C-alpha cells in the first residue's frame, strides 16, 4: 500500500528536473511510501545535423531517469517510467491515468499531479495535512475534491493541470472519468479535463492552497530557448512534445 501517488508528464530535460522535481522534496517526508509514475517522452533538442538514432534516444532516456532517481536516493519512492520515442501530450496524460487507475486501490491518501516544469518556490507547509483532510472525507458527502498550488492568482472551484493534490474520489470522478468518456487523441488534454468538470462535476471544488505553497513555471523559457513549439500546434505528430 502506498501513502501517495505522484503523476508527472515529462520530457528529456534533466537540467529542468534538477530544479523542478528536486523542489518536490520541500513537501515530502523521506519515509513516506510513494508511487511516482512518470511518462517520459523523447523530444529532439539536438542540432539539425545530428542524426537521431535509437542509441541516442536510449541514452537520453537513461540520463533523465538516472537524474530523477538520484535526486531521491534516500526517499521511499517506487518509480514507474513510461517511455515514448514519439512525444504526445494527450497520450502522455492518458498513460498516467491508465497506469494509476490500475493501482488506485493500493493508494491510501491521494494523488499529486505535478508536471515536470513546475517549481515549488515556498515550503511553509508540507502536503500531509491536506492529504489527511481529503482522506478523512473519503466516502462522505462533500464537495472538496482537491487542493491546488498557488500560481499568480488562484481561483477556487476549477479543475486543471496546475499542480494539485487530489483525493482518490476526486481523481476517479473527474480525472479518470474525463478521459474515459473522451477518446479524442488530438485535443488538448487539459481542455478535456476542464470541459468534463464544467459539464458534469462543477459542483465539486478544487481549493487553493495557502500562498506558502506556491509554484512557478520554468518550462516556457526552456521551450523558447530550444526553439520548440507547443505539442498541438504542429501537424507533424513526430515533432510534438508534452508541454502546456
């Protein structure tokens, strides 16, 4: 039985993970038994004169996985990596949902959804207080399904891909149900989640965490520096990647 599951969409950029995923240490206890599922997509960030081979792709995957595991050597974390040579954000999210759905009965408290380009910039509290709040409400009639990290402004009652601590009921009723009922693999998956929540579950609330637990987005600058484009803005799926 795991206390917590963490779900992460990621690409091969260990220099970002050293800042982003390393920041998750601020809210975790080393002894907590955690299942961390990471969908890792390959993205071609090499100069145009470099011929991409299977060996290069494998090396990129290995370097990224080793970096992430090394960050958490002394933590009680079981990592599950899902590797994809062709990146696609929609597929990445579905992989995470499918994998955790198969394991959800072995998770005790809740699920942290945390993409690979966020940094927790403050650590006034850990997340266990909120996990236990959600756990104590399991099976009760209540409308709080999760707690979202602050980023700029934070408006409650909105389901999104911003880093969020989900109750198990909330993740099943909103996250899993949204992708079970929508098979459009070309649609922005965050829009799938938001549209489902607005139509079916808008009476349920995603609360804002206090400002002591806030995050910053470090992915956009990286994308611009690499000269990449958003995953769903190019007709060639082989050049897409899992960033929002």
